[in-house]
C-alpha cells in the first residue's frame, strides 16, 4: 500500500509540474488520459485495501 501511495503522489506531482510549468519545465496540458491513469491507480489501491 505504501508503494501505491508513493506512486500516486509522484504521478500527481508530475502532472502538476507539467501543467503549471514549475521548475522551468515546459507546460503540458492535463488531459483525460493522465487523470484516468491516476484514478485507476487510486481505485486499484482501494480495491486491494478493501478486498
């Protein structure tokens, strides 16, 4: 579970850095695919925890 939480956090952080252009990185728009990927990871973690 700890690994899943770390992966979700780092992926979400990466999406935010890309979206806002933090740390002088080029801005990249957030799309449905990125959001869906994070949601699938969260749902997978919830399923593992509940089952």
